[in-house]
C-alpha cells in the first residue's frame, strides 16, 4: 500500500459539502487529522487531511 492510500486530502466547494465527504470517509475507515482549512481563490476552497484509522490511533482529532 502506498502513502497516498494511507492519507488523502478531501475537497469541498462549501463547508457542508466537505462535511458530507468527511462523514462518508469515516465509514470507509478514515479520520480527520487536521483542521478544516479555507483557501481563497481555489475551485474547492475547503480542505482537510484524513488518514486511515489504524494509523491515527492516539492522536487528537477535531474539526473546526
């Protein structure tokens, strides 16, 4: 398994769209490991980094 499969960035045009993706990925064994970031002037300005659950054990998780 490559590194790209263990971590990935989720993108959303709106915060609500991103939250739906986060929820979907949590069902597929991924958890957020960063805060939601907003990048102005991007096609998908809301972004968050997620990682497979077994790698993220013991870390503090949270979405701002």
